[in-house]
C-alpha cells in the first residue's frame, strides 16, 4: 500500500477519466494538492511523480495564507465588521447568534465548526442576495435565481437571464469588495462580456471601485482560510 500522505499530508488522489497525464493541482480553499491520475497510469508512477515534486507541493502550501479555524477567541470579519468568535460549550442544541461585536455559538458539540460554516453560508445567502437584488434593481433588472457556492476559481458568475452565483466566502471581505463583486456580476445582466461598456457600468454601480477591486485582487485568496480546514 503506497502512503501518499508520507510525501505530504496535503496530497489528495484524484483518478480522472479525462486526464491525459499525471498532474499536481492546488486547491487553495481546501489546502489540498490534488494529484490527478489518468485511469491507465500506475499508482507507483503517480507516487514517484509526487515524490519528485515534493518541494513544489510544500512551497505551494507554505505560500497559502495561514488558516484560521473556527476556535474560541479568534476574530472573523463578517460583512465588513470584525467579530470575536465566542464558543460556549453548553446546552442541548446548537444556537448561533451574530451581534455587532461577536459571533456567539452555544453548543454541546465538541467541534461546532461545521455548524458555524453552515450558519455563515446561510447568512451569506441572505445578506449577499439582498445586496445583489437591490443593485440589480438600480438598472431595472431582476435576479431570477440567487445562490451561493464554495467556488474556487471565481468569486461569482451571472447569466444575462438573471441567474447569479456568488462565493459565500465573500462575507469575509470588506464592504467595498463585496460591493465591487456584486456590481461586477450585476453588470453582466446587461453585458455578458468584459468589454469597455461592461467596466464603465461596473464602476458606476460600485460605491468604491478602486478600493474594492484592488483589495480582491491582492487579498481574494485569503477569504478561503477561514473555517474547517482539513489538517
Ligand atoms: Zn465577469
């Protein structure tokens, strides 16, 4: 039995029918390196491939911003306001409440991280959805569907018929960035491309385009570091 975790605890094996060759791909939000293996390749070859590239794997993981798991006392920015996570182990059911300064979690569960994750995702669905609908109405458009995902490569998408998806992790971003990403997706309700007219509309819709845009460009990847981090 080959122990891939001996090379790096971050390696995950992905046997892919579509893959033509062995490849290593970073999944920053999960802090995984996926080792993609074509169906016909041998596991031994894949193991050697990962071994040869162990430094690349280590560097990629080291370059990621440090993880911030949901533990008592940490600070989490939620919708532009820093809140202290307070976990109180008591009661029979899990209760979560967001105040102006804290995210209070009262729970009998030893590690309520998955519950906190679910709570924040629902909060994102509600708060980001609200903002997106208001912004769409400014250009006389309506969203036909709004959903949130844990998207890895993009912060949102929007089709001309009004189906918008945003990464729920945007709730950890500053308001100017949340506003920029929503303005960007709303602008796609009129312009399905990234042409000049699209950017003019996007900037007009944004409350502070340069701040929001630049922060996302520089710090967007850091939004993935909150929460349940495997390892
Ligand atoms: Zn776009």
